[in-house]
C-alpha cells in the first residue's frame, strides 16, 4: 500500500475544533491529514493547531511564506532555480538542529497564481523506511550520532553556535514505533566505517524515491495539510516562480526525541 494521507473534503474550522482529539489520533495513525477546500483565517489556523495538540507547549506562526530567502540564495550563488523535476528544498525534518524538535506542522495554501507550475511538496514515511532496513544496517546505525542539517546557519546566530547531535532511530512518543531519523544532510559523529555510512545514506535517498513510501502533493488553493514531524520528512520541488505559491505555516508542540 502506498503512503497517502487521510483526506477530508469541504470540512469547516468548527468541525476540526469540535473533534480535535479525533483529529490528533488520526494524525498519529496516518502521519498526514489533508483538508481540501477549507476556508480559514490565519487566526483560525493558529487556533485549531493549538487545539489539536494535546500538549501545545510551543507555537510558531509564519505568515505569507513565498520562499523569497531561498530564491535569493539561488540567485546569490549564481544557480539556476530548479524545475519541477528537481528539488528546491531537499529532504529534511524541521528544527532538527535543536535539542527539542517540533512535533506537528501545518501549511495553508492561500495563494496560487495563474502561472503556478510545479511547487509540489513531498513527504516520506520514515516508519515504513525503518521497516525496509535489514538487521545489519540497523545494528550499524543504532549507535551513531548525527549532526543535523544546519541549512539556515548564515541567517540564524543560534544555528551557528548550537551543537546538537541526535540518534539515527527515534521512537514515536505515542505509537512507540521505531522511525528512521533523517534531519537532512547529516555527517556522522564518532568511529564508524565511512563507506558503510555513505552507502546507508544513499540507500535512504534511494528509498525516498520509491513511490509506495512517498506522498506527493500537487497543491490546490485552500488546501490545509497537517503532518507529524516526528514520523515524516518532507521536501519541496521546484518549477514555480516567486509569489506564485504563498502560504501560512504553523508548527505546534516541541519534544526531545527518544532514541533507541
């Protein structure tokens, strides 16, 4: 069975609020929830996310994201903006450079320009990926620590000074299932066979391209997607222009990962 979200059509803000525990339980089970054609304000978006998480100890709200910073970084480096078949932002788990990582995230796509093309977002099921690895690989990686991706270090003082290492296999706090931890570009710490490590990373990246483990979202206007940042990684494809794809993003809850 391929990785796909639980999809809801034409639901309301009030329904989600009134059924928040049900929604959270579905999220843990399915890892991604997709609400099509939902009308919500920025304030309602923040409100429902606070309501969904049973322990909303953290909230971060970002309004009108158009990825200007990434467009500027490509231009500054003299690089061509990726097309729809290439990664605009590669696979990662958000906030992985911190001791405590964000639990749940959401995007509400409020603007899609008529010239919109590409801009697909992808999620990979890291629990399913773990199950694909043989015992030899698991025995090799389980004691290795990784330095999380620090892609925004140039713009963020804390990211330049923070030195956090995480394990390679985390345990979901609700399901207790094992999950591969893939924060992004991850150099390993300590004594290990570098070639064996490189082979492991390449195997992960190959598995991230297998259809049954990946959900690919071609956005519609007024899509709301909520995903479990503890059990998925995500990526963004190119093929869109600045301003043609604008959304609000809200993350809720933080926890220190449990590693085996």
